[in-house]
C-alpha cells in the first residue's frame, strides 16, 4: 500500500518549513538559503519540526547547527550539480539524526529536466509521511466509543 497524506499533514510540513526559513532569515538579518534556514530552525526547535527535506540546497550554510538537528532529514541533489552535491555529502556526514542523501539521476541544480521535480515530489512526500506523526485531526474516530474529556 502506498502512503497517502492528508491535507493537515501537508500543511504542517509546508508551514514548518516556511516558518523555519522566515525565522532564520530574520535572525540572521540576511538572505539565507532555504535548506540552511530549515535545518537551523530544526536544530533550534526540535519539538516543532518533525521532518526536513532539502532540495538542491546549501545545508553547509548551517554547518554549526547540523549536529543539533534531531528531525529526520532528507537531502535531494541532482547528479549534474556537482558543487552542491559535494556540499550535501559533507553535510550528510555532519548530521547525526536519521538521514538520507538521494542523488536524482540526470538532474541539474534547478531540477528543470522532465520528470525531475516529480521524482523530488514523490521522495519528499514519502519522507514526510514516513517521519511525521499524524495530527489528532487525522486519526480515525473510534466507531461506537465516546471519549471522555476531563
């Protein structure tokens, strides 16, 4: 059975990454790459960030925080993006959380090749579904049983 995501799971993923990028950029008072921003916030707020996916990013810009990241982290890099691939390999070895580095065959830095972003989307979706806890709204109601609240 293929994993499926709910709207609230997808929304939490997107909001966590946007929040992370926004906070990190605000604190650093500069334009920080999205991968570095997401990883920096994941390190700083481990209870808020359940999973991270970085696509062709620069995690090396958060080198001092990589060992503090606890959220499972997926690094996605195009095989034809050699400079960024090397930076991601280095970051992979600095991360101590559950992690994976996936090299997308034939993809360049922007993943503009036909089908490349589809591959990235499937990998990211599967990663989030696998590593994120379902929200209470996503849990199926118990048939015939009422829950008591205190």
